[in-house]
C-alpha cells in the first residue's frame, strides 16, 4: 500500500467515525484565555477536510474564533469505542449557496426562519490534522484496547491510533 | 434556593454527569499552536474542582501542558444526552500519596510496574469553570432538546445548559 492510499484510507476511516458520532465537542479559546467546548451537530458527513456548522453570528463561539481561529473538534463514540480529534482553523462566514446545500428541515427548530433567520451564519473548520482511536475487534480484548488508548493516549495492541494529515 | 446551594447543586450535577461518562477528551495546545485532544480515563469520580489522570511524564500532552497549562476536559455521554465542558489549568507532578489513593489494579495494563513504573506521573486539572447540557425528561421532546443544545450551543427549552464556577 502506498503512502497515498494509506492517507486516503485514514481519511475514509475518519469520515466513517464522525458519521457514526454526529455530535462533537467544539473547543475554542475564550477572550480570557480559557478553553471552552460545547456540543455541536455536524452538518456535513462527507468529510473532505472541512467541517461545517450552523451558528448564530452573535454567539460566544463565533466571537471567539474571530479572535483566535485555532479549534479542536472532538468526537466521542463510546458505543463504537471510537474517538476522533480534529485540529483545525475555524472561519465564520455566511455563504448562501453553501447554506442551501447544507440545510435540512430539522434545523428549523433552532433557526425558525430557515435560511432567512436573522444572524444565521456558518462556521467552517478546516482540518489541519486528525487523530483517531478505534478497536476493530470485539469482546474483552477490544474493551481493554480502547481503555488503554483512553487512559494513556498510547495505541493499545488490540486497538489503533492513527494520525492523518490534510 | 440561595446562590450558594444552587452552586453546590450545579457541582453535584457535574459530578454525576462525569461519573456516568468516565472517558473524556482532554484538549491541550501544541507547541505549534494546534489544539489537540485525546481520550483519557478519569481517575477520580468525586469531583471537588480537581480532575486527576495518570500519564507518562514524556508524553506529548505532558510536554504541552508544561508550556501552556490551559486545557479543556470534555465529557460526551450521548446515551444519557449529557455533555460537560470543564475549563481549567493543568499541572503535572508526581505525588506518591495521591497516586496511592487514586491507584487501582486495572491501571497495571498501562503502567505495568504499578506505582514504580518509570516515568509515571499525575496530571491534575484544576477547574476554573464548567458548563453542562442535559435533558432531564425523556422521549422525543428530550431528544429534540438535546439536539437543540447540540446544534447551536443554546439551551433548549426542554433541556438545560448551566455554567458552574469553582
């Protein structure tokens, strides 16, 4: 397997893992230097290196990424024993064509006027690297493996920890 | 209810939520400015404002917190529709008495020589604030509620988002 295809496989696996998890924790740096995270629903599952979120332009996270665009997007899927860490830079900007493409009717619950909702914006996180932990096996060995990765951050023998660059 | 008792209730709820989740994502800032996270197992469930983790002194995360101690500890418990974000400062240091208190035999899988493992150290995260999202109800309304918090970071009507200061 070439390095190219290995990288493609890694990106494919990251896409699978974040599709399973869907909800992530988006970590930003506050103006006071504190690091804060909050649950967010990912809007695009086809992961080409960019992650998209709908948000309000006046929200704390949007103000924070305007000052410091470095963010982390973390997916924890304990059911599948999978964890993904995506390091990236976030940019906020409303792109009508992109918003139409990403929109789905369920979002009306949070943005009642749909694409016309005042203050609606998009956050794009461009991934610079991603790491993931998973345990492809089953039974106790897998749990043991995932727990090993969980406690130390070191790759367990029965699970795997990979770094993917974008 | 006084502010004092409200704060105590908030801390109690955070303790419950992180006990249920156990595994968290610890986010640090790399020397190159990238924000990185990795799954970690929490070693102490009685949460008094400090979170404890075992680690190797030569690990990337320990090197990172020596340079920049600001961290975030995020718990995602999708099964219970609960998310916790803890902002804090991390310090690394081996404290034999504390290590004995926190130690449990399962940790031998990662630290084979137990408390004598070369390079074994402790990371203490002192929480400066915590936020949590939960949906105390059930059925579809709750799911709707948790999803609302998830997408926008705003408190859903049926769920709750609280900030707790330490």
